[in-house]
């Protein structure tokens, strides 16, 4: 009998949590911090470094900007651009890939502008292999001065159109951003494409003005949704925060690397710049995908019609 050894599919991943970014911090200052974390991760054997949502600036949707000049300064028109090129260059030199969240501004040939809350996956050769536009934009579209701080993502971004995945780092990689992690649809749409590792950057204030009664559950909810999403789809999840007190707004940390079992295998303990590192075996996904969450064998799509035909809940009369 011939024995066929399989090549292990390990990905050494770093969740590169960021502490606060001040409104006055320049891109150059922030990129320096990102490169520092990237180098530390490389020194510890990582080949993939995951940065948070909107990792190049402060979380600007917390302010209402009447002037678009002020607002436009937070968006990137090219990636890499002159200020982010050093990150791409250093990562390529080290042979390290990364995930980066940023605000993206594009212009169509007819002059129409589009603004997205974007995340990209960059391979070890410096190529962008997956680009994702945030689908679930939380908050509100109009100025609401009663709030302690604004959450104007619905004003400053348009929603993305779907969840794609890419073959990279020896497996099937997916991207989502912050509020997406609270929605089971996010994980399942990628689960249906065989995703094996989902990267999710976030900026989550401890205080949620419309529901302050949830404030002391914010870390519990953070881990609850990512652990459930990982287990129910047999995938790794890497959740990475921008955290700490940013411009007077307290944001949760809790960056974590979660196995397909739903267990947290590495986590940050501070609310500053910090790495959480894990050697992730992509083949740990297999037993979940082949047994309890064997979609082909067990899903019952005839019963799921409402998921795509209906948005709000309609309780019985
Ligand atoms: N950035 C982002 O999406 N933040 C939202 C805040 C919503 S308050 C519960 C989040 O889901 O974390």
C-alpha cells in the first residue's frame, strides 16, 4: 500500500491590532507603525499580517463634515499611493502578505464618484489578490447631534455588492469588515465558496448611542459572533481591532484568531499596537466542512427563501 503524505497547509498569521490614531496623525506616521508591526510579525515567522478597518486614519465617521474638502482628505485615490508604497515595498522585501483596511475614493469615466470602506488582501509578492467593499454599513446618514459622537458610515460610503474569496496563502481567503461580523449571512456566503480563513478588521466603540444597555456586552458580542461564524462555516477567523481611546471615543480591543472549532487560539490583551500570532492549519477546517457543516449533505435551501427575498422582519398578526 502506498502512503501519500499531504503537505501541511499552515499559515502563520499575525493579528496586528492598532492603538488609537489621532486626527492630526499623518499617513507617514501611521504607515511607520504598520511597518513596525509587520517587521515584528516577520521576525516571529509570520507570512500574513492583518491590519484593522480604516487603518490609515482616525475613524472619521465619528464626525459630521459639512465640507467635502475636509472629508476627502481621509480617502485614498490610489492603492498603493505615494504614502502607502513603503508598506508594500517592505512587505514584498520580507515576503509577507497583508490585509489592509482603508477608505477608497474612485471616479468613473463619466465623473461619478464612489466611496467605499475597503479591505484588500495583498500576497507575498505585493499583488492585491482580493478587494472587498464593506456591505453592512452601520450608523446613520444624517447629522444626529444628540449622539456623544456620530457614526456616519451610511453617509460617507456606499455598500459593497458581495463577498468574494480568493485562492491565496495555500487556501481560500475571504474578507469582511467590522459590522459585517455581526451578520451570519457574511460568513455563510463565503462558507458557500469554501472559505478557510476570513479576515475582519474593526473599529467598535464601547458605547453605542442608540443602545447604551449593550455597552458592557460589547466585548462578549465581538467574540460571540466571530466564534459562531468560524464554527458554523468550518473556517478560521482573524478579527483585528483599532482600539483604545481615539479622539475621546473608547474603542474595544479583543483582537483574536479563532479556529474552525470556534475556539480563540490567540488574542491581544492591550488596547494598543500589539500582535496576536498563531500557526493556523487550514486543514483543521476539513472535519467541520465534511461532517456537521457538510453543506451539500445537510442544507435545506427550500426553507431559506426569506433570507434573500425579505429585508425586515414581518411577525405574524
Ligand atoms: N465600524 C463599525 O462597523 N462599527 C460598528 C459599530 C456599531 S455599534 C454596535 C460595529 O459593528 O462594531
